[in-house]
C-alpha cells in the first residue's frame, strides 16, 4: 500500500496523503473534514451521511474492480456502494482531509439475473 504526499498549492504548509493500494485497505475510525467532501453528481449528496457514518466507524476499502487506478476504492455501506478517493492528513489514516465521491450505487444483494430468461 502506498500513500503519496500531495501538496496544496494554495498553502505550502498544508499537505494531504492520497490513499493508493492494489489490495483491500482497512480504514480505522476516522475524523472527517466535511468541508473537504466533494461529489461527482449532486444527487449523491443525499446519501453522504451513510458514507460518513461508516468512515467514522472504520471500514474496509476495496480497490475498484476493472479500473486501472490504485487510488479508487469501493466502500460498501448498508444500502449503497460508494466509489471514492481519499486523502488523509497522515499515515495513521485517522483523519480524512479530502473525500471525493465518484459514484454512488444502490446495493442489491439479493438480485439474481438469469440470462436464460432474457
């Protein structure tokens, strides 16, 4: 697992660590700077509280399937699956300074598709 330091150009003293890994990463309970949360689409905002609650309690972040990016993770919550990028303030990963939500999909664990019926 790699954590890369990224400098904020507006403030040389401020730095963020981009989480990158090709393996699942266990995230400890974290404090989240809600001002640093952004979403790809406005409709995702109504579901953010579920994601923030899970991150505050600690969760397993899985690398996004098929995507060739080591910094995109899937976090499964009770009703939704969020595809995110996370920046932390240090390597302990207990404070999220920036969170970007790229996708927010409803979970359908009991849905089964039978291609023979299509």
